[in-house]
């Protein structure tokens, strides 16, 4: 929720607001914030309704009987299920709205290139890595006391240098979970724009040499 608020604030104060159709994207992103807030409140309610177990103070009331404990859990089960289901629905809605927002931004800037932000010029190697990441399944492994390793969806290693450039330029994003587990790598909206509007500089292969024209020696064929 906090991240969507930051993104909404940045977009609302950017030149993107001058792009025709940007209002719909901003409204969709604001819906992400609303849905995420509802999901967070439902998860908090589930925590509050969960019958936690614990020991009482010495000399306090006697420990409840097993039948009472089971009754509390039985009573709380449908309440917890409803809260968790509502939270899951709104989280799914948030994810869908995020996808719509990213697609709409790319569409708007494609149709109105005069508003497109400046993108870093990628080398052929960097562009190729970005294409591989866009295909999905890229993961970064950062085990403790071991070198960081990045692999694409086919399990092939991605070199650290072009990967680092893409991450620095915010064309890709690494899911920040735990440094001891694998992390998903995805292409950002800026990365999608770079893929759509920027092509790698490939040197054209030289044309095959044409045979030299026959020389006119002025003599007759024998």
C-alpha cells in the first residue's frame, strides 16, 4: 500500500499527467491503494479475531477446559475464513489493477511518444539480457557467504555486468524478500518502454562481393 501511494504521488506530480488518457491510469492506481488498504484491515481483523493461546499469571483464573478452547476456535473459524477470503480478493484486485496501470502507461506513451521520458541507451548485450528477463522466470540467488548468481527462465546464467546496469537504471526490479532465498526479477514499465522503443545496434553483415565485370580485351574469342 505504501509503495502504491509513493508511485501515485510521483505520477501525479510528473509530466505524465499531460499525456491524453493518463487520468484513467491514475484512477486505476488509486484503486490499488484502496484495495490494499482493505486487504490490510481484513488481515489485521483476522489477527484480532484469532483465539491465541497463552498461559495465565500464577494464581490467576484456572486454565480453561479443552471443550471451551475448542468452542472458541470453532466460533472463530468462519470469522477468520471470511476475513482472509476478503483480504485475498482485494489483494488479487490490487495485482490486476497494477497490471492494467503498467499496460496503460506503456500504451499511452506509445501513442504519444512526444511525452516519452528519456531512457538509457542500451548496448546490444544489455538489450539481450533485458529481453531474456522479459520472458519470465528470471531469479537471483544470494546465498550467505556465496557469490550472487542470476539465471533466466531456461536456467542459463545472466552475467552480472549487464544485469547490474539494468537494475541501476530501474529497467528491472528484484523482489526484496530474503537474501538467503531466491528472488524474482521482473521488467519494470520503463524496461518495457526500452524494449518497445529501443533496438540494439547491430552491425550489418557485409554484402557478398560481386564478381568483377568481364574485361574487354579487344580480342576475339578463339
